[in-house]
C-alpha cells in the first residue's frame, strides 16, 4: 500500500511564502500523477495543482496561477508545492494525492495523504 506524507504546513502572514512537501512510500511504483488539493472550513475539497508523469510544467487552478509552483522528483516519488503571495483565502487543509492513471479528478485519486494545515493570517 502506498502512503503519502505531507509536511511544511503552518502559520504565515498574508503576502508570505510557504513550501509544502509530499513523500510517497511503499511498493515500487511505476507511472503516476501527483497533485495537491485543499479544503477550507465549510467548503468542498478543491483541486490546487498537479503534475502528470510525463509533464514538465504543472497544471494549476485559476485561483493559484502565478503564485504557486509545483515540482516533483520522479525518482524519489516526491512532490512539492511552493506557495507565494499567500492570501487569507488560501487558508485550508492541503492534501497530497496520487493517481495511477493520468487524471487530476478527485474521484480518480487512488491515494490521499492525511493533510497539513496552512493558515494565512496576521
């Protein structure tokens, strides 16, 4: 069974930056899609961004384009989310996700991390 472990969450002031990391462990894995989702209090879980196995650049939700950057190390099965120019609206629990298929739909996710809290507040 694959396990996903997020790290890097915390409290940051508006306009600040934060970097989240996710490491996958378990049986040897072949191709996969890794992505990030978030869920704010009282709201549905939403897609933030991700990267396909064959992708070079990340795919991002409109709400974070130009502010967040995704990178991954396929050999180590890790993915990072560099968050810049953070806004209070970015406050949420951030989840790492992995799909064996080339998809970024939450209903097609095979593995979820436990989530890490990101709070943007003064």
